[in-house]
C-alpha cells in the first residue's frame, strides 16, 4: 500500500468521520486503501469502507480514556 494512509496501516487509531451533520470517532485499524476509500477494521470480523472525503482526522489510539 503506497497511499496517503499507508503510515497508519495496521496501527491502532482513532478515525473521526463526518456525514452530513453526523460526526463520529471510530476505533480500529486501516487494513487497505484505494483512490477513494480506506478499508477500516472495527473488530476482528467487521470491516467497512470509508470514503476519504468523510475523514476529518486520524490519530494514534492510546487506549481507553479514563475520567477521574
């Protein structure tokens, strides 16, 4: 894979995506990339394609957030 998202391949990440007025953060890994989309694995048996124009941000997943 040699695209924009190649550095994030198979790393635990948080992906913020938007569609219309909805914005969500997804936890998982990028497992592939095409010209228009990334293949995102949410769970071991659940992969989805996300259009690149829906991606707002990407960052390393440092594990669960604990509020004190």
